[in-house]
């Protein structure tokens, strides 16, 4: 019976075009039936729809007594099915505290089930899409920046093939109940062969993906992809973290303000106690990341993350007690270097699967 069931599962996977590669690596996700998904979403009710991502609509639901976000693949998405297969394979085999956790999937209907992040996206918080959202203190912004870089380095160091995200932007950074940031939408990533993963050669992509203002200019011109492509996106996003301004022309405006001595005016005025000297150091690092030429951008592991960690340490040392409202520091989640699989896999349901008020609600991805 077990052998027959295994064969049936294999046949099912082949029918949906995935073959046995669908379960490549350790499959740590739960397989849901379409009946379970339909019941959880009240048959994909608009009242439970919380966003629209590149795959299609996203629904707020509850499965196994856990708040989740269900991303539903568009039936007419040109390359959607292959992207779906890739995202399941990638995210089911890796765990990191700064990556959104994939809890399960319904391969028959092309659904992805994610942890549901309480505080929405970084875009929501920076631009306060919801008037009830508190202003993010500068201390938290410095911490979030270091966390994003930590998660990105993890993607770039994935073995045997590095992962290039391709669509980093504030709308794809989600925040849990403790305002710990996690990278989402890794489905746009492409596996880059290790032979071309260094700084000299890149993998040629056939189509540009992502949101225009965050895309590496060299990638736009040549279609050549590398891990340094993500660094450009990171740079633009870091500038937004301290300015809360739109991305268009932002690096030019910040650079000019530093030259003219008016940098303080570029900082998000919603924060009244900016440490201007440290914020300028932060901005200069971000501007280096957003250099037009790929070879001029700093190394993520050797330069960017160490500098952001120093700024995070400074922020931690200046964290007022009142900021405990943003959630106590949780070592399982907040670890900057230790992300052993045992820590991640034993996180409690309440820690790793928290509810969320907004999911890709303002993302154009």
C-alpha cells in the first residue's frame, strides 16, 4: 500500500509538471489539499484577501490553528508554475530567522502557505500606510537594516548554488510581532551556478524582473545577473529606511544633500532624535551599495554587514526602555550569526507563525 501511495504521489507530481524534483532536498513543509485551502479561505473570499503579489492574490487564513498567509498562483501566469515549484523547493529546504517561513503548499492548486507576519511590510511601516502604525524609531531602523543584510548574505551563501533575490524592496521585507525583519518573495530568485557566482562573471538572464527603481543599472543594460545586483537594491532600500522617501532619484538627492551640508533635511522628519553623524555613515554606506557600476559596490559579508552590525550595536546601546513596546529581544529570532537548524526548527508555533495585519498589500511585485 505504501509503495502504491508513493507511486501515486510521484504520478501526481508529474501531472502538475514538477516531476520528482518537487521534493528536492529535505521536505519540511506540510502538504495541504485544495479542500483545506478552500475551507481556510472561505472559498477565496474577497473579505480575506490582504494583498496581490506577483503570483496572484494573498489571503489571510488559519490552518492547523495557526494564522497564515496563503499565496495563490494565478492560473494564467506565464511562468508562474515553474516559479511556484522553485519557491517551494528553495524555501522548504532552508531556514533562517530573517527569511519568511514557508509552512506548507498545495501543489495541486499552486498555493503557498506562509507564516503570517503581524506588522506588515517595511514599506507599510516606513510610509505609514495605516494611520495607526507607530513611527519606527531610528534604533529599530538600524536593527532592521542589519537583519536584512544578514538574511541576504545567507541567500548569497546558500550551497551549492547562491541565490540572487532580484526583487529586494521595502514591500518584500516583512516584520513580525517583535519587528524582526524577514525577506519574502524569494520566488523571484534564480539559482546561479557556482562557476559564475564570483564577482567577475555573472549569469545571463533572459528577462528583467523586479521593480524598476531598485534594479541594478548594469542588469537593466546587459541582462547579466550577479549577487551584486541585490546590493544595488539593498542600497536604495537602506536610503529609504532613513529618509522614508520614494526611490526615484533618491541616491542622487541624498548624495547632493551630503555635498551641500543639508543631509539632516533628508532624514525622515517623523523621527526627532536622529544621531545625524551615525545616520550619515549609514547613508554613505547605502550610497556605496547603490553605485552605478557593479565593481564599485562593497562586499556584503566583508564590508556592508560588519558596518551595519556596528550601527546596530550603537542602536542597541541607545535603546530606551520605552521601546520595549516594539517587542522584547528574542535570541532565537534575533541572533546575528547563530542560525542553527535546531534553533529554527524548534521555534514555538507562537514565535515562528505569528499573525499579520498586512501582506504585500502595497507591493507591486
